[in-house]
C-alpha cells in the first residue's frame, strides 16, 4: 500500500513542490496539503495520514504548536522541514523532543526553490518513518508522553535549552568551584553513534551520567552544520557533564562530552587532540561514526567503548568492527526502545556487539564500564561488571558475547 502523506507548509510554492516531488515517488501518495498548523491539525484528524511533512515556521499555528496536540490526540509519524538558522535549529530540536521522528533542513531557508536538492533525503526519511513497526512507534509515543509529563514550563529558558533546565545550566557555568585542574588526555573514551531518534535518546543517556565519569565521551550524531551546536547546548543543560560542540585541537579528556560538528568528520591525533576533516560523506553522512571509530580504535584499543544508538542505515558497523579488532567493547541499543532500528540492528546482526541494552540502561552500562578499570575493558570480567551494574539483557542468538 502507498504511504499516505499530508504536507503542511505556509508557502504555496513549497506545498506544490513537495507534493509534486513525493507524488513522483513510487509508493507515496500525497493525500492533502495545509497552509498552517491549525488547518494541518484539522486535516490530520480527518485524513489520518501515515506520515506528515511539517514546516517549522508558519503563521496562525507553527509546526511546534501543531505537534503537541497532534501527538496527544492523533499520534502520527512526522518529518519536520526546518530552515538553516540558529532559531530554526533550536525549534527543530524542540520538535524532535515533542515527537517528530526526524527532520530535513531546507537548503535555502523558508522558501527553498531548490527543495529538490534534499528530495531524496526527504523521501528516504518519510519511508523510514512509515516503516517503523507499530511496537516501535508505540514506544516512541510513550517516551514523548513521559517527557511531556515531566516538562516544567518556564518563561526564562533561552532558545535551545529545554524547559526547566536553566537553573542547572547556570549552576554549572557560574558556581565558584576553584581553579580548574589542567586537562590531560583521557585514558578511556566512549564514542556514541546515533542518527534518527538520536537527540532524544542522547538526552536520556547524558542525563544519566555523573559529573565524575572518569572517561571522555564523543558523540557522532547525524546532523547538518548549524544544528549540532544547538544539540550540544541542549545536552549540556540536561546532565551533569560539560557538553560542547567539538572544535579543532580540543583535548579528548575525562568528564567532558564533545559533539562532532555537522558537515565535518571527527578524528583524533595520536596525542588525543580532535581533528576535523571535510573528506566526502561516508555512508551518505558527514559526520560519520565509521570514520571516528576507525580513527580512534588503533589508539585507545581496549580502553575504548562504542555505543550504537537508534538511527537509519548502517553507519557504525565497520567502525565497530575496528573497535572489536583492537580489543575494545561494543554495546548497541535494543529494538524495543530504538526509534529506528537500523544502525543498532546492523552492528548487532554483524555479530560485533558485546551487549544489547534498552535505552534506559545505557548510562548505567557506560558508568559500569568506566569504573571497571582500563585493562581488559572488553574482557569477560569487564563486560560482566557492566551487565551486573546495569541489569543488562543478553544479546540475542548469533550476537557476539565475550
């Protein structure tokens, strides 16, 4: 059956261009279009589409304003269309937190006459959203509802910072703590790879990590330039660890999280300094987890942990292979809690995973691995310690377990 899509955008040109692009794709049918979020909400209730293409900036009711009532009354798979601006990136992350499955950045702002440039990406993400199993989408909706129930309204939060998190942010940056000890290269590193569904999953993981983790953390989230800075700011606000968008020559050091910037691959020097390169996309993305993992694995070897979270495609699989080859440890998110079970499925089915974890136990597993000590991080003793501390599930049949 065709994927039934509702297009919501305030520009008549954009509605026409998007509808034409989608109608020309086999297996996709545009069932309606709306000029603002209020009309879109009414049409969603009436038409019950499989997927909604939703603009961020609209009059009357914007994309974020439509998304909340939609997820509460008629949960639907939503792909956001966002302009490449600082404000647009912050609102887009709010939309992902509120229930959107993924987003596509408009190539030329709100009115993108060259929307066809991202046509293949939009189609792929609509198809991926429609392909989510009923159980996966139900779990996604439950996590959205839980976040909405926990969210505390505030009038003081700046753009890009989750509601209720301002006090924690101010406390981390302004509280007197004495002279900071000089930073040195970490002896252990965790690399987290994620894509579709990643921003929400990363908030869950980062919020569960303590301020004294005892290792460095690098995040490779598939996002275009301009969005990763907002993501880093959001993650910095939701947890105890310092989070920043990575810059060239940043030191990979304990108790700090660096987010790979959009449009750059993140690699490391032998001395543990970040290097940013603009080689061609790998697996169709830049940054790519495979590039980062293959760069770090020969240096950190058994002192390296890789965690593959939700996402489309198979990025991270070849990198995880390199991590295993050099004695490191690999964890993957389980199917039940992954928004899109693509990346974790690929690495799991390749037999490269030591443990399969539900999202809520990833932070505990990272902490257990970090506290188990450097020597033999991927050995049975270290993995058993992580399993015992976090209550992990065992990998399914055919998955490597040491």
